[in-house]
C-alpha cells in the first residue's frame, strides 16, 4: 500500500508543474501588448480616430520608460510626434488629410497601461465616405505587431474594418461598413480566451463542480448527471451576471472607473480559490459565479470602451460580442472539465484541487497588488504564457488525470490479488481460513478507502 503517498506526491507535483507552465515570467504581460487599436469614426462630413497602444510596447520600441511615468503630459508630445510620422490618411482624390492630435491620456484596461490619443482628420471639404489609412507605428520595428481597425460608420454600425501588419500597412475605408457580427463574435471569443483572470475564475469554479459541500468540507458527488447539472448551473449563473452588466454598460447606461473593476476581478479569482479549498457556503459557487459575473461583465464592456465601441455599439453587435464570450466559456469547459471530472474520481483529486486553488489564490493576490499600485505583480507574464501555450495546460491536465486514474486502478487490483501459497509459513494457517480473513479485511479496507476518497 506504499503506492498511495507516492501517488499523492506525484499528483501534487504534476499539478504544480502544469501551473508553472503559465506562471513562468515572460516579456509581455497581456494580449493587448501584441496589437494596437485604431477606432475610426466616420460621420456625414467628418472623420476622426482614437489610437491606443500599450505603454510597455511603446517602451520596447522607443527605448523609453513611459510605463513607469505617472504624468502622461511629460511624454505625450514625443509619442504624438512618433505617431504623426507613421500615420497618413489619403482622400479618394489623392490629397493628404491634415491630422490634429488631442486628448492624450494614459488608461488601464484589465491591468494593461495604455496610451490613447484622439486624431481628427481635415478632409478639406471632401466627403469622408472613402479614404485610405497608412499606419505602421510599432509595426516598423516589430514585425509581429498588428493594428486592429474598428470602424463606426455614420449610422452607428460597428465593424472590424481590417488589420494591418508588416506585410501590408495600408487599409481602405469604403463607403459602407458591414455590421461585423462575425467580427464581434470573434472579439468576445478571443477576449475571454486571451484573458487569464477570466479563465482562471471559471476554471476555479469548475474545480468544485464534481463535489458537494457536506458539513463544511468537500465530498465527491455521485454520478455524472448531478455534476453536469452543477456545471450548467455555474456557467448559467456566470452568463446571466456578466450579460446584464455588459449590456447596460456598453449601451452607456452604467459607467464605472476601470481601476476598481480590475481589482474586483482579481478578488473574484481569490474568492473562488478560497471556496475551492473549503466551501464558503452550500452552493456558494453559484452565488460567486452570478455575483462576480456582474463584475466580469463590466470588464467585458471595458474592452469595448478600449476599442472605442462604448455607447455607439448596436444591440445586434453587442449581442454578437456576448455570444463570443459564451462560446469561449463552452470551449473552456469542453477542454478542461472532462479531465477535472476524471481526476475527481481518484484519491488524488484533493491534492490537485488544493494545488490549483493555491495557484489561483497566488495569481489573484499578485493581480490585486499590482492593480492597486501597491506592488508590481510578482507573477508577471501569466496572461502571456496562458495565451502562448494554452494546449500545454490542457494536455498536462489530461495527462495528470489519466495517470492518477490508472494508478488508482492498479492500486485496487493489488489489494484483490489472491494469496501466493496455500499455507502461511509463519502461522501455519490453512489457505481457506487465511483467504477468508484477508478477504474480509480487504472488503473493509476498500470500503474505508472509498469513503475517504469521497470526503476531503
């Protein structure tokens, strides 16, 4: 029976190794470092845009230290001059439109400090229905960087006009704009899948889906159906919560500063982690999913604000964005929950659950301290590592689940092996009598083990 402590040690080490894949430091902190955003707005007789670039990305290209500078006015002129060199707008008649820059601000969206500035274009009296934008800021120094163009036309329809990169830095803005339903679904999908805090919150809630709270402790639930119902309940509660605040915030009915929202997002991961260690309340995961889902909805709306889509987003485009968010949740559940469920059927799940919950709590603490401005995140690079290696996490969890399940099956078979000899050399006991006693002891032992593996 010496396999049990070794099995638990292996499970803990493997889960920790899987977590370390996403906790290794890296150069980038989040997905917004890899792309800039130009929100272009076209009216009946005017055109303007908002350019948004992560300060850390600017620092990497310009060799500056703007990300740690609190006063945006101290570097706004330098960044504006740089953008002016790399942004050119040409009208349909071939004339170059004059650019006027204003309202330079430094803002934080989901923990990423970015520089944003408005640009108005002097059309020279021409109708702004068709023009060409040439833009290669950052791209000229980093061939992997992209600039995403989001277009709001004169009737308020929103679409992704296109993406420019090192292969083509020119984009044609036409007379009409597609509503961009597919684009908005893609935004919602990628925003969640590329946001480590949202993903970790959902995964931490899923940790306890195969369990039930009994007398202040987690105990294994019986059967697939109760577990499936619980998963559906958690996902539904989260969906209802974030959908409500996403809609009211994106339509301009509710506006909150991003800083406290970001701190609450980090806190939601911490609360979910504590609940995974020891149940806070019976069915507490549903309350956590629904309650903090309201906060996550504000963060989802924040990305629309960062793209310049707040207030002007059509209801259809907003619903499409929300569909993308739901698809991301389903993808997460489909890829990770089968492994979590298989693990929950083993004696190692308690160890794995506590390790993953501890990693989530550590990440939440790092995010909260960083977003409060108290201390730089000691786990910097979490988001980028998850984005860069998502299949490592999925495969590692699946391998751990299969290994733990096989080890359990092998351990139970070893308990049921018949005696090798007909008579005990030490006691001289006959085989039938000895086998009967051993069988009874094995039956009791198996029952005890089954009870213990279900109560943690």
